[in-house]
C-alpha cells in the first residue's frame, strides 16, 4: 500500500478512537462521515497506480516488422512511391486533419542512427510539424521522421521494417511513436501490393482465355463443317408461280431491335472504356509513379477498365497490353 493509503488508514483508526474529527475551522465531523471519506481516499490510492500501468502499457517505439509475400523488387518500388507521396499517415497536427502533409523524401535524417544491417533504406520526413499526434509526450514543433527498411528473405518473400519518431527542434528530444504511423504507412503499402497482384492475376487469366479462344476456334469451325453435310440444290416447285417477296416489308421488324442493341452496346462501352486525354499518357507496369513505363499511349487511345482504385485504373489496350494509368489522365467516351 502506498504512503497515501497508509495515511488514510490512520485517519480511519483515529476516527474509530475519537468518534469525531475537528476540522481546521473548528467544525466537528462524526466518525461515520470520516470513515466514508477515508475509504474513498484509500480506494483512490489503489486505482491511481492501476490507471498509470494501463497508460504505460502502450508500446511506444516498438516499430513494425512484417514479412510480405512479394519479391523484393516489387516491395522496393511500392515503398519508393509511398515515400514520395508527400504525406505521413497515422498522425496529424490538428483534429480536423486526416494526416500530415508536406512530407519530403530524404537520403538520411538525424532522427535515426545510421542503418548498418543491410537492405534498402528509405526516409520520409516532415519538418516544422506542430505537436503531432500519436507520439509520446509531444508539445513542441519538430521533425516527424519515418524509416523504411526493405530486406530480401527469398525469391517470393521480403521483410519490411517501418519506424517513426518525432524530434523537437529546440531541445532535440526524441519522441517514439505508439505504432499508429507504422501501421498506417504499412496499410498503404499493403493495399498497393495487393492491387498489383490482382492486376497480374487478371492479366494472366485474360491471356489464358485469349489463347484458349484462338486454339479452339479452328476445331469448332471444323466441327461445324463436318456436322452439316452438303446437299444438292433442290428445285423450287413454286418458281414462276408466285410474285417475288419485297425485302423491305420485313425491315421495320428487324431494324428497331438492332438499333436498341447498338444503343445498349454503346452504353456498356461508356461504362467500361475510357479514352486517353491530350497530350497522351504513360501506361505503367504498376500503380505508382516510379513504376516502369510499359508504353506511351497517344491522345484519344481507347482502353478497357479492368480494375478501379481511388487514384489509378488498371486497363487493357486494344492490343491486349495490361497496365496502369492515373484516373485524371483518362476521360469517358464521347
């Protein structure tokens, strides 16, 4: 029991002996009242250390280490794009914000000791951040720094480590993150990797379907030819007895359905197809700016939308090439 609890216990004992207690201004309190007050104080002395332990249970500075099922080259590309996106997720300066903007990609920062354990290292910092959230005991202006380390495990797996700190400008005191920054930054990386994997899967399935269609078409044609035996032409017994039919008589019954079908096809095309805006756009191999360019698409080129994300479209060209284009670089069909 702490000193406060021991002192309150003495109050109870004294009250039991004297049955009354006199205050500084001379007021007399009955012992029953004193006992109730003492019990409340004793309970408060017990609860306070528990609350402190719960507060200290937050893991500050633990960082994040995760094994991702993607090759190192793809993880490096995605991390590089996230480092250059100009924002730091999982923290903010004001309650109305969603994240901290104005971040920069740098080669090194004093917030972290030099990394000497191998892998590819990236840093993203935001200078002059004012009392950022989710860092321990922050109340000043300083630098928010995030470090990303990408290390190879094998051909299909990569180890990704993310750490975040806040360093005050005046006292140069370092404040560790509670994990919110690391978790939010990793979610952004994870979502981009999943989008890449989905695009690859759909491209593979589309290629298989195209190969199957091209290989099965001659067999189907041959089957149709063998299933229809050739027959000698038969004479028309009514030839010369009936007047020839007017082909325009059936036109109204067939033109209307064809027009409706064409309109429906046009509407469907407007939903799933887009055209490239002027002056053209690069078709990327992955949904980030630093990805390699598969080919350059001219203005007015039409593409088919395969995957839709908040910032990118996964598309297929008329030649069957798959890739990614920024949403702002495409427009609906006219």
